[in-house]
């Protein structure tokens, strides 16, 4: 038996553990005590992260669809077909979906393939559904779109304000730092329409209607300014635009009574929250999908930044805007440029100097994609249905939009309109079922690589067993397709380290990193620009990343979500997760210890709403939106606000995304997964 230390493949916390390998096969998980992130502790998903690895369902051979049925094929046959098809398309006729589940090396390879081989501007990934608002919003006000502080330093906060994050279920080992702060006397404020396990540990719960975050935050800022609790020094020295902010938030629209009416939170609670937050000495904001997944996602994110600038809670331990990134490597996939507007490290594709830098370094004989922005995945689905023929081919690595994207009927139309689709995954899923070719990929335990956690910590995956059957690492598959298409010399890598080194040389924030430097328990936080640089756990200590070094405030008027409840669809539906399941369930539903805890979905209904509907706990109900309907079990609970309902989106048999709306934030193009209107009907047995 041997122990191989590696990084958890689930959430962006970035915990480490040992994979226990017995006779060449992963057999279990053992703690790795020296990780500064989790100090040997794990949540249930980490504890059971070995269970899906050797599932009999793993893809082991390429599959080609023939007469509507998948047939096993050799790599040679699959690559020949793919290369011939891919070569038949013109620049910008293909699109790529990269993956926050795979390594930095895999994503860099996909980005290079998209821009260099397909010569397409269209590459994106699930960050679009997740923290696109963070990337856009924080970059606009701070000059950098990442979590400002490190996880460990949350324990030093004197007040933790959690808004739109169910931290204990979705980032449990960050939740542990909140409990440390609480044990040290910090006040915990929790803003969420539901009283989740996280909320139950809070000192104050602001139970508000989904979609009213800006109103709540403007109200708190008005109270802070009225009482004179703002940090005048910080505002004077480090911020511009304070007068604009003040003009907006001091409007009578945001007085306590008005805000209370719109948000549904008692005025006195808002008052207490403002006081605790402004006067603690070190207040940290933690947020996640409750903030970002809205048509006003960018506004929400900026408002979180503004309240921190207003109170001087930036650049010190125990403070900051802590945007909790979701997937294990969503930070890294963004850093690698798996986005339609940037190369690595957010070097803009429309910047001629950056375009030339990559074109020169990559040396594709026939050039790279033009220096214009491409389509986001959410826009892509509209283009596929509305501008037929513009995009003909899609190459998907490690994503399952047929369960995770909003409005699944629309997504299905979009994907079915493609001429050719290749899906590369570790399991068959609802998306690969629609593909023409499916390629078997190695999972995290079967390859070396790096992933970047929410706190910008770049950590290693280490190979512990061989992939099943003929499965191969993702970047190797990408490189072999490129080679078949005549681009072997542009993908010369022998090891993951070769890929990393090429990437680091083109990526200022990773430039000082090497596998050797990362190969230690604390690894390195970016930015790490030189080989001597120790890495950067806290951003914005003395100045922001904006051109003049100042944070940028502005006034943000409150706007409602796109689709509000009305007479026909009277309830507000919000969606999210539970601790036992992961997204579309491809891995957790194949992990017996996790699947048995929550084997199917449910809808949370407030007891008063249930009574009015005549629905009992455990009954099946029909939930209907303007886009679709599902049947699902009712869970009647007073933890959810009256008028609001919640469905976890993990379960295809009662898929929340049949109901959700593809309404987008105008800047981030993130869908409003957290608010749409539904009606609920009792199912009457015939
Ligand atoms: N177990 C588990 N852990 C995960 C994941 C998983 O699938 N399973 N996914 C990972 C990923 S990719 C991500 S992005 C993170 C997401 O982590 P979270 O953001 O914590 O997850 P969600 O459950 O989507 O939403 C969080 C909370 O937002 C609340 N909410 C709903 N509407 C609103 C609103 O309008 N405003 C506010 N302020 N709150 C609202 C919901 O009630 C919910 O409790 O989790 C990561 N961790
Ligand atoms: N209604 C609603 N919808 C949502 C959300 C919500 O809160 N509400 N949240 C959104 C968010 S935040 C996110 S991040 C998305 C997630 O959406 P997706 O990324 O589509 O969901 P996953 O289930 O994580 O899909 C990842 C795929 O990668 C595969 N995979 C895992 N490891 C590897 C690997 O090493 N190589 C390859 N090639 N494949 C691999 C898995 O088998 C799986 O098929 O969902 C979004 N959808
Ligand atoms: S908190 Fe996240 S990274 Fe840590 S063990 Fe759980 S799923 Fe894995
Ligand atoms: Mo996410």
C-alpha cells in the first residue's frame, strides 16, 4: 500500500488528502495533516472522493455514434473521424467548452487548441454560470476579479457577513474557519432566503427575498453613513467615487422602512447588521451564488465591494471580499483563459500586444483566432437556436450543460442544432448522450497536474493509478487531436510539467511557479511573478489593481430580477445545492456513501404556502414555470421564507433547470439561476 498526496477534486476550497493505493488501484482516502487549508480534516465529499474512481461506469474506450447508437471504437478510428470533421470547419464555426473540473494544464491546452487549431474566438466554461459576475464586478472596482483574502484569515474576522453562500454545505472547510472566528467572539450575520445549516450558526439571520441584495446592501450603507460609521481615512486615501455612492444610497428609497418592505427583513435587524458590521474592527464578507447568479449579478458583487471600501475592510487579515469560487479549478480555468475575452492571466484578446505575444509564442503556421471577443456559453445557446449555421461544431471537455444550464428545453434545441459534437468526460452524461463522438478521460487520481483554489493557491494533483481501459489525460487527448490535424509541433509536450512551464512563461501571475516550488504543503498563491517571489496570500494591501491604484465606488440603483412572481406564477423559485451531491451528479451519484444520503431531489415549501396549496410533507407536486414543468417531492419546512421555494439542481429526474430562465446579466452574461417565477400544483391521484 502507498499514500499519494493530492488535492480534492470537488470544491474550490482546495483541501488535500492522501489517496490510499493498494496493488496499483485507489482503495481509500487518508488524512494529510500538513495542508494549511484543511489540516487533515475533510467534508463528506472529500472523505468519499475515491468511491467513483473505479466505478464500472467509467468510460474506457472512445465511442462513435452510428445510426443513433454508440459503438466502441479504437483511438485511431475516433481521432481520424474527429480530425476530418474538425478540419472541415472555417474559423469561428466551432466552439469549445473547457472545464473547471480539470487541471490548469488541461485548460491551457484547450484554450490553445481553440485559438490556435480551431481559430475560434468561442471558448467558455461553467464559470459563466457561476462567478462571471465576480470576475467582471471585482475587476471593475478593484482591478482584480479574485477573492481578496486567504481562507485561514477568515478565522481572524471580528464580524463575518455571509450573503448568498451556504458555506457549511458547499465550502465546509471554509465553514470551519467561520466557526473559529465565532469561537474567538466574532458576530456572524447571515443573509439568505433560507435558514440553512450555515444560517443556524449565525447570530443574526436576514431572511430576505431572492433578488433584493442591492436594496439590502444600499440600506445598510445608508445606515452606516447616517451614523457616521464609515472609514473616512480609507475613503480619502484609497477610494474614488464616494460622492456618487453617497448620492444613491442616501435616497429615501433606501431608508430602513422602505428597505424592510422590499427585502422582507425587519428594519431593526438591518440596523443591527449595519452596526455590527461597521464597528467590529475587522469585518469579512463571504459570498457565492446567492450574489452572482442574477441579472444584477455584477451590481450585487460591486455592492459587496462598496460596503467593504466604505468601512475600510480591505487589505488586512480578517477582512476582504471573499468570493468563494465553486469548482475545484474554476479559478484556474479562468486564469488559463478558458473565457471568450482573454488569454491566460486576463490578458485581453482585443489587446493587439497580447494577441501578438501569444501568436508569436505559439507559432501556428497559419495564425490564431482574430483578436475579437467570442460568445459566452449562455449566448452560444441563443446563437445556436436563433442564428442557425453560424456555429456548427462543439467540443466539450468535462461539462454537462444538459443538466447545469438554465432552461434545458432551450439547451437541448441548441445542442441538437449542431452538425458535430465531441464530448470528453470520465462518465457518460446527459450531454454526451447527444454527442457524435465521446472520448474517455482520465480523472484527477490518474494524472499529474495543478489546480488553483478559491484563495488563488496553486496545488498539485498526483497520479496514483492508471486510467481505466484506454482513457487518457485531457491535455493528451487534445494534443493528439491537434497532431492529427497537422499541428503536432505546436503541442510538443511530454509531461504535465512541460505544459505548465509553457503556460507559466506566458502568464505573469504564474511566472515564478515551477512544479518544484509547488511541491510543498503550502504551495503558492498567485500573483507570483518571479522565481524568488513568495506568492501573495492577501491582495490590495496598499493599493488596488486599478490604473491609479484606487478602488472605484459608484451609485447602484436597486433593480428587481427579470421575472417576478405574479398571479399566474405566484412563487419565487430559487435553486442551489446540498452537501451530499455535486452539480449534475456524475460523480457523487456514483459514490454509494453520498448517494444514499440524498438519492433524489425535493422542493422546499414554507408551511403557510403548503397549507394554502393543500400540500403535505412528502407528497409529489407539479412545479411549473413559463419554460417547463417537473414532478418533485415536497419538503415542508419553516426554514424557507414564505413566498420563496428552493430546489437543488443535482437531479435530472426532477431537474430544476427545466424551470429556470436564461435571462442574463448584461455584462457578465451569467443566468439568473437564483430567481424565477413558478406555480405549484398538488398532484391529484386519478
Ligand atoms: N456539496 C456541494 N458543494 C459545492 C457544490 C455542489 O454542487 N455541492 N458546488 C460548488 C460550486 S461550483 C459552487 S459555485 C459553490 C456554490 O456555493 P453556494 O453559493 O453556497 O451554493 P448555492 O446553494 O447555489 O447558493 C447559496 C445560497 O444562496 C441562497 N440564495 C438564493 N437566492 C438568493 C438571493 O437572491 N440572494 C442571496 N443573498 N442568497 C440567495 C440560497 O438559499 C443558498 O442557500 O458550491 C461549491 N460547493
Ligand atoms: N439551477 C441552477 N443551475 C446551476 C447552478 C445553480 O446554482 N442553479 N449552478 C451553476 C454552477 S455555479 C456551476 S459551476 C455549474 C456546473 O455545471 P457543470 O460543470 O456542467 O457540472 P458538473 O456536474 O460539475 O459537470 C462536470 C463534468 O465533468 C466531468 N469530469 C470530472 N472530472 C473530469 C476530468 O478530469 N476530465 C473530464 N474530461 N471530465 C471530467 C464530470 O463527469 C461531469 O460530467 O452548474 C450551474 N448550474
Ligand atoms: S471542503 Fe471542498 S475541497 Fe474540502 S474536502 Fe470538502 S469538497 Fe473537498
Ligand atoms: Mo459554480
